[in-house]
């Protein structure tokens, strides 16, 4: 799986500014053909690492993502949750 906000490739420990996260990320995925996957995007220390009063905040859940997509295809599936924290 690869995640991009605009042209920025997201990796572990990577900071994303709110202005970059206004739109959903571009996510590419490869899985086993014929199988379905679920993607869950959370913020484990919302609203900030220094004051995690909400603890885990769910931003996005997409289910029924078909496996076998190549890295040039965008994630497709059923969006169950899509929240923006402004």
C-alpha cells in the first residue's frame, strides 16, 4: 500500500499539515485477487500528541476494496466513514 497527500508520500512518523489533508489521500493497493479488504484511517492521539483528549479519532473507513489492484489504480470500495476534523 502507498499513501500520498498531493505529491507527499506518507511513511511512518511522517507529519502532514492540515492544509495538505483537506482532500482524501490517494491510496494505491495490491492484494490477493478475488479477496476484499478494509482500510481504516485513524488519529491515535487526537487532537494533538501533547493533548490526546479524544484518543482515537476515526477519519475514514472504506470496505470491500478488491484485491489485485495495481499501484497505478486508485482505491475503490464502499466508503462507510469520511470525517474531517476542522
